[in-house]
């Protein structure tokens, strides 16, 4: 999509890659289980991410869009699969790094975000991801996988996966499915939760799960973005008093981020992407290639025009 806008007597044209999706699925193979549509959660029903339409929002105090041109395009696609810290949050103040990631790409690549709240790595063995089109389905694409928040919860038996056995098997299944499609798999460790101890240091909450991701990435020789230590460095440099400025619900939420926090996490991911997959280098903006999480942009200086979509409901999960 190309949008032309005017400002201060000048006209500028910018290109964007957009995806439209619908809950409708093709009929499952003969004698196979499954329905003809994705079962949407209550929060997804009627949302602009599942309505088979293209929804545009132009922000700022005086947006001046003069023309829009929509054209089909054939470009490589980055498929994101993950949980609530990756999914497109449809209403502010909640936000995720997945929805901010396109900011750091040139308009020569698409980002398809199939992450969802409370999702876990078991969607691969259940075949859910493949039927929803959440895996790369063209050669040359990239699949980025970030799970762990929900897999680690023994109190949720429907999503729990033991780190040393089942969880690693799910990661290997993901890698195999992406490779089978001629695409490149990529693993991402989970962003840490904001739990400070009395010394102002983050208390790790993910146990053996980040190590499981690192081990599988090494064994399978796939790219790794180690987001866990980067987020720890980010929170600690802000400190207990300022770190809440990166989180949803005025900092009362210790897991999910706001626009500022999501933007900084997306910068972390983007800055490591071309190391994990050198083919992405030509698609990344230059500013995305160098980022130190221990030297982030100050939250007080972050500016992003507010969306009209707002909700006081906190994303599910913790």
C-alpha cells in the first residue's frame, strides 16, 4: 500500500506492507478432524485483525492523507508466532514488540503476526498453526517463534510443557515444519517479567525455559534472538522507579508493555535479526542494526500519537 500525505507545503509518499486475514479456513482433508473456521476468542470477535477488511488509522493532531493506492505485491514474509507479549494488541495502552517490528523494516518485506494471547508452543503438534496459515508457506520466508510464558505454568495443565523434554520437542517440531516449507526458522527467548529484588536487580522468572531455547537453537543450528537478557538489562538501567514507564496499565502490569516498552523491545529484536539471518540485512533500516538495551531511549522523550482504540482491560496471562 502507498499513502501520500502533505505537510508544510510538501508531499511525501510512503509504502507499507499490509496483510488481511479472515477466520475462514479451507475444509480439512477427508476423514481429518477440524472445522472450516478459526475459533476466535471473545476479544478477537469483531476485531480489525480478523474481519477480512483492511483497517487504517491515521494518527496525529492533523493527519493529511491525500491519496491511497492498494496493490498486490510479492515480497518475503516474516511470520511471528508467540504469546501475548508478541501479539497485536488491538487497544492502547497495551502494546507488543510484534506489532512494532514493521517500523524497522523497509517496504520490501512483510510481517505477518500470528501470535495470540495465552498461546503456547503446543499449537505445533496440534496442527493449529499450520491450519491458520501461521507458518511460512512460501520458500524464502522466515518464521520467528517466541514461547515460554505459558508453557512454564504448571498450574495451567492445558498449556504446561516441561522444559527439558516436551518443550524442547515442540521447538524441534516448529523448526522441522518451517524447514519443510523451504523457509528459515528463528527462535526467540521470552522477555523477562519486571520483578525487582531489594538490590534493584531483576529476579529471573522463566526458570530453565530460556536455556532450553538456547540449547535447541545450538543443536539445530538455527538463528537465536536472546531477548531475555536484553530485557533484563533494559529494565535494570531504567531502575525500579522508571521501568514501570515501559509497561501497560501505568506499570501495574509487570508482563505486558505499553507503546514505549514494545518499541524498545522491537528495536532489540530488529538489532539482532540480521545476525540471526543475514538475508534480512537488506530489508532492515540502518537505524535497526545497532541497539544497546543498556542504553535505551529515555521513556520521557518517547512520542507516539495516541490511538483512538483504548481499553482498560489487561491482556490475559501474567
